[in-house]
């Protein structure tokens, strides 16, 4: 189960104030990861998770596209290539029925049915869409009649995705063979939308503001044992990345404002946006509860491996006040009075902005799009009573979404192919996380990152990282994450030789996986 743009600490079991009792129950009965990494954005992370490769090896180096630039090479094809195998293409030969619900975002030309899944409901084009637009979401294969088809006036995509997850689980169970379900929610990605009555209960909470709530999340994270010792420090409010002034709400290159600096009308508008976001997360959690209840009632709960995670850090797009309408038009509308309950309604299109995203990524710096910890750190829960023991300790092994493929191969007894449909398949890059889930250490390795001029290289406790859209001169930074998980103490000038070696290793990695980058990034 994959949430979209969910922040590191948005879940209750990671310190958040959003009500997620069902996801929290999986965490309580399973294991939680503290250093599970993603690829900084939705479609590259999905490509990596789906194939066990780095995004550029799977053909989606940064984003999907219908017009790939031939100068950028095969890593930027903009769709899944023919040299990768998907989870379904690996699990189906092992006897699994394979089902997909929700957001695909790995290009419709290489959609779920073409890439091994038996049944699909959701959408394959673009990163997001109106949750209330019933006609946009469809059933595949094309000859399938929709089993669930509520009237347009009652349609809400998150709820329908949850219902289809149950429908496909029932189909898998009825087939009397192992089954695999991928539930790819579009919530809580913008446009932030949820029925008004679901958001009402959160409004008073978020009128207290992001500064107070960041402090409270950090305290809860300490109580949960997630934040341990002096190795984590709550970072200051993050900077708003450099952009056009209208898009950045007047704060390009500046720190997100203090909540108390804002007038009450702006506070109320922003609180409502965040309340809608929280209601979307709670909608995802409600579906998790439905799945848990069904699996228990059919005696399959104990022997079903459930993984829950997010595709990237919380989304800052694009300034502290968010935006209205199509992204990057530079339009932000402040609503007051009775208009507040219109936010998140049918036909609306809003985001919640960079300051709330900074709350979502507590205690880290920066956001989705960046390769600092706030952009690439993912909450992940694994629950499988018959296969992994409940563990109240946090799993602190560095891991990556590409590790899901080898994990499921080991769990299912599947075989990763050397060739598929006459094409040679790129060897898997990930490693199985099953040993870590069972309390053992993973082999030490390096993990590379690249997303649209943001780079990083993690090796052991050390991380080299390169930012973008900053108001200052860009240089490689160096952090010891064992001592400084929140990247507060840049050691680049203290250990220049170590940094240069890691930058060189990042370049070797980039060449290995087909990343194309500007040479100047490696010389600063």
C-alpha cells in the first residue's frame, strides 16, 4: 500500500496528529523502518519500487513523458523500458494472481495490464486528478465491467480505491492461489480534496499552526523512540525554494514564515487546507482498516505480508500559502468565512503549501524534489505475523524502495528473470529487507540519488548531498547521519578529501545507472 506525498511524520505511529489507528495497529504488530529511502518524487519512486532498480535503469530517470529527449539517453525514456521486470512479471510466474488499484504513473503506454497485472482499476495518465471525477477512472482489461460504480454524485476516488482493493482481494482468494495486490493511492497528493465533514474535526487542530505542531510532533517522536539521543535535532523552518515570486507566495529563497506572523484570515485558510489533507490521510487509513477486517474474517491476516509506505517526502509545491487551480500559474486564493468549507470540494484544485509540508517532514529539512532527508525519507511498516515477529524496536538499517522487489522475491519464492519477452533484463539493484524485518543487519552498501539536479550519495553513516533552487551558491554538502540525521552540521570543509571521494563515487554510480547530470555539480 503506497500513499502519495505522505510526509515522514504524518502517521500517528511516526509522531503525527492525524488519526491513523489502523495503520498504527500494523506498526504495533509489525516493524517500522527509520531509514527507508525513496527517489524524491512520485513516478521515479514508483518505477524503482516496481522494478527493483534505480529509476533511470527502469527508464524513468526523473518524470514520465511522451517526448523523450534523445540527448538524455535511455534513462530518460519517460516510461518503463523493456529491460526491466515489474513485480507482477516476477510474481505471476511464481503462481500469483496480480492486482493493481489506483495511480499507475509509469506511463499509459506501459500500463499495468501490459506489465503483468491481471486486473486494474484506477488511472494511468498523469500524477493526479480530481477525486470526484467518476469518468476519469477506469477498469482494465478493457472487456471488464466495473464491479464498483457509484453514481457520480457519490464518487470519491480514495473510497472507491479502497473498495476495489477489497474486490480484488476477494477475487484473488476465490482463485485459490497466492495473490498480490498493489494499492497505489493518489491521496494525499494535491489537489487536496475530501468531503467537508471529514475535515471539520481537524480545523481547530491546525489553527494552532505549524510551529506548535512541529514541536509537538518532535516530542512524540522522542516518546516513540523514533528520535533517539542527540543524533536528531528539530531543524528550523525550512527555506522556500527559489522560484517566481508569485509561485513562491512572496517568499522565494526565504524561510517559511512563523505562524504568528500571519493574519487570522490567512491562518484560517491555511488551517482548512491542512485539515483537508489530514482527512485524505484518514481516508487512506480507513481503507487499511477495511482490508485488515476482511483478512481477519477470512483467516488470511496472519499469513499476509502487508507493506505500507509513502512515495516521497511531503510536497512543498510551491510556497507557504499553497496554490489554487493548475500548478505553476502563480494563483493563490485566500478564502474567508463560509468560503472555507469550499476548499477541497468538488471541482476544486488546491495545494497546502511548503510550511505544512515542512510539518509533514518533521524533523527534517526540505521536501519532495530534494535529496536531503526531507525529500527522500519514507515511513515504512511491514506486518506479517507468520513471517516476521512483532518488534517494538525501530529498524534503523538504511534501505530503499528498490529493495521491495528482492524482498517479495524471497517471500514468494519467485525467480528474477534474466530475460523477458526476448529482452535482456537489467540485474536487480536492491537487496531483500526480510533479514532486517527479522532483526538482522543488512550488508553495507552505497545508495545513490538523483532528481532533476538534486543529488545524494549515502555510504555507511556518511551522506554527500547537492541541493537546487537555493538562494546561495550551490556546493556539495557532507553529513554524518549517525550523529546528525537531520543534516544540521555540514562537514564539507572539515572532511574535504572524504567529500571529494564520495562525489567521485556518486559520479561512478551515475554512470552505472545512466544518470545524466551537469558537470558543474560535481566540481563545486
